[in-house]
């Protein structure tokens, strides 16, 4: 065999899975299709401290380009919900390379420029066919992102709602002083069906603006183009210099489904696990369980189910609450979104804390106390839309 475990894809989740498995004594081979780690990068270019805390990591200055104080969630009529929480705009390429270097230092054999084609079971081993020949291992971890075909080749339906992938485009732009603000901005409403448009300041003259939509096909260009014109008017900018555009998908409310079979585990975007920090934590769980299974000589689906149990304990509630929230948002009119935002406008939201379930409960009772009729907007979830 070439390794105890083969990891396919150096996504944040794949890097964590490889690192944790190696730290627990497994011999790990990590195959990455890109010639260079992090190039081209995924369009996700910012996150908040709470997300990174979930995987026990700390933001490193080597990849942070701008520090954020929090976020503004802005309704169609410009009502603002302000949430103060530390965040970071990052250089995603440097971020990926930072973790790739940490992974190789643990002893993971990371090989780039290798495209994988199939996974076949050969006796008690797995054969991974690739552009560089066939590699063999006891167990395979698939972590090659939202567009992964490897899991489907094995007959795994990794997402319950693949139609709800949020497809989007992020555009890095420049204009005098555009990146000096310290608050990330989310704009919600029917101009971006199912999700959002964004403005992420990146320091100095640099920023990123993007559009993510659901159930509108994979091409978000029409929504981005409309957002660019609206954004320029909002910020009083005549011209924006476009540095580059990056397209991608976010499995934010797809809900993980089948991501384990005998000798195979799926993690990160390929498994419908959304968010950089959350996907990294899923990778850690996956790597730990994989290493233990290899050590015990049992890589059956039953043995690997500890991965599902642990993930669901930590994240299942959060994913389902998130889905309810975004499906409600997708079905609401702009007027209803404005009415909902009015409940939170200019309110001190520092009381919101704890787990996702705790936060949802706190928000519910706040709305019930502040404006009981606003709760009627949740009927939108029942609409056939």
C-alpha cells in the first residue's frame, strides 16, 4: 500500500482530516488536483472568530489582510441589524498555504497536480486511479469540494438538498478608501433570491463584493452585475477597478446526508458541510475517527459511524436551524424582511450567545416580547415557493 489513508483534495476540511489522522499515527497521502495550493482560491475570503473557535484554531497575521469589528445585516429598505463580533478578511491563497505547511510538518505526504478519477475496492484495500497512476490505501477520505464527483461515483448522495447550493461570484475591487471600513455588510432581499449580496472591506482601497443566490442556476452573473451598479450608488463611487472574479458554491443549507460507507468518508463542501471553521472542525473529527479505525483494523461503515455521531452532536441542530431561517428568508417578500429587521434595528444584541439552539431560542423570545406580530412572518416557511 502507498498509505494507510488517502485524502483526496486539500480543502480546509481535507487538510484538517489529513493532519489529525497523521498526528494520531496514520500514514497519510494527500492528493490535490491544483498545481499550486490555494491557486486559484475559493471565493470565500472572510470569516468571524466564532467560526474559527469551533475548530480550536486562531487567526494568523500571515493571511489576515484586514480586521473586522462585526457585521451589518441590511434589509431592502436599508434597515440595519448590527452584530459586533471580531472577524477577519483574509488572503485565501495564503490561508490554504499556511495550513498546507502545517500539515506537511506533521508528516503528511502532500502531492499536488494529481487529478483523481475513480475509487475501486480491491480485496481489503482501495485503489485510487489518478493522473499519476494508481494509489492504494486502507481507507479513503474525499474532500475535493462542492463540485466533487468522487462521492457520486461511489453512489453516495452526500446532500439532502443539493438544489439549495448557493452559487455565487466574489469580485475583488479597488476604489479610494473603499476598504477602510471595519464592518462586513450583508444585504438580504429579493435582489439576491435565497441568500445575499455582500461587501467585505479588505483594508486601504481594497474590498470584495459578491452575490450568492439559491435555486437560480449556477450563473450568478446577472445578480452580481445588478449588485455592482447598486453598490456604486450606495457608496457614492463612480468607477470600480476590478482586480479579479472568483466563482464557487456554498452548501450552506443543503444538509449532509450520506457521507460514510465501508472504507470511505466524505468531508467539507463535498459532504454539504458549510463554513470554513465548521468544515475544518468536521475534518478534525473525520481524521481522528479514520486514524482510530485504521489502527483497529476495522474500516467498516459501522466503525466509521462515530464520525457521523460526533458531527451531528456538534452541528446538526445548527444546520437545521440555519436551513429553516434561510428557507423562510427565501420565501419572504421584501416588505416582510423589512418588518422583521425592524424588530432588531438599533437593539443591543450582545445577549445572544451560546450554542445555535440557545441563540435561536433567545432570538425567538426577544421577538415575541418586542413585537409578537413579527413572528407571523415565519408563516412564509410554509409557502409553496
